[in-house]
């Protein structure tokens, strides 16, 4: 099988590339701007296309003879996407459409696995019931709008038999320490700050509840969706269990054996970009794909801390 990965230098993409490279695939092809990017140890050939997804020529080179594409290329987060709407759209919408056009021109009909958002596409509601894939969508941020827009473009392309698509609406992914300057990734950023002896800056409400899913579980799911079940399908990817920001901080403190100094600041992007509650119903992906998460939040946080010390 010949696999293509966009966003392979990113948070999830780095782990996915390392995970897939452990198997003897025919080829893994990544697209990168820098020629100095480090590639992981691999049991299969890894080919690098140097360039940008906004280039039709580069996209045509990338999709040539590829069976499966994992699309993780996305700039900005639910918070930072609001700072410059035109720039945000040009950075995220145009590259995706350029790649879909390249697929259409090549008539290669790959399977397209798109990483959507389980936290930003659903419509806010007062009832605290885990979201199902069939629940109404109503994004309140540019980030969420773009994620939902991408799903619709892929659905149309699938209806025209230009590709098949599986959309993974991923919850709050975690699994490694993150830059202290990053605006997304509570667990990784918090532990990253602690490791550097810095106080943690928190945006929004400590009572906000999210569904946290470990990178290892995400990668395991990716190995199960290399082939489509249907021409177009959407799956929630989470644990079905929610933890508040306050509860996550308490777990990190318990694992560290010390208190975490933090400060809460008003979000410069508005409170609306942080829905108060989002937990995902994963009944569908369990039944149809045979996947379920195995890494508990406590175990996952311990792994992040251990990796940060190594």
C-alpha cells in the first residue's frame, strides 16, 4: 500500500508517520516545505515531496499513485483562527481544495482520511449528552467552520467517485509535551511549562469539559481505516468520557506529586470559541471499525510526564 501524509511535521502527524513507518508498506510519501526535516526510522521507503499544498504542481506530484492520504495539514487552532479570517482561510481552505483538484485531475481515486474536529463542529447545547455523528453541527469559530466545510467538499467528491473519504472527528488529542507558546493542547502545554519551571496560563473556564484521546489510540485507529467501509463516512474519535480543565490539572498534579502554578486570563478571542462541554459518543466507530481507546487519561498523562523527563 502506498500512503501519503500531509502535516507529517505536526503534533499528530509526527506520531502517525512514526507509527505507520513501523509496518512494511510499499511507500510512505510526505510533503514538507523544509529539506532538513528529520525522518523517523522506517521499515518502508519514505519519500519526501518538497513544497507546499497551495501549489497545483506539488499536489499532483504528491497524489501520483497514492492509495491512501492522511490529511493533517492545518494551520491555527480554534482560538488563533479568529485573529485574521482571510489569512486563515487562505492557509487552510485553499491547500485542501488544491489537493482535491489534483486528485480529480489525476483520476487516481485514493482513500482520503481527513482529520476533522470533534470539539469544534457540533452545535452547543444545554444537555450534557455525548455528541453523536448525526447530531446537528453549528461551529462557532473559523476553525470549526473550515473543518466542517472540508467534510462537505470531501462528501461531494466522494459522491462523484473522485475519491472515498473517512472523516475522523478527533477530540482533544494529547500524548507528548508541547511548546509553552502553543494555544492548543492543555495536557501537553501544561506539562511542558512544568518541565521548564514556568507557570501555566489558562484561557477560558476551569469547568470546561473535554474528551481527551491519546495519540497511541489515534494511530491505532488509523491502521484500521486504511480501506473505506463506505464511500463517505464520519466517525467520532474520543473516549466517551469527559474531564474538566480543573480535573485534568488535578490529575497532572497527582502524577507529578506537586501543585501546578497557573493563572487564568480572559481569552482575547472571545469565550465562544471554547464551548463549555464536549464529549463524543464513540458507539459507531466501535461497532463499524472495531476500535476502542485503550489508554486511560491517568496512564496517558503519566506517559507524557515520563517522556518529558527522558
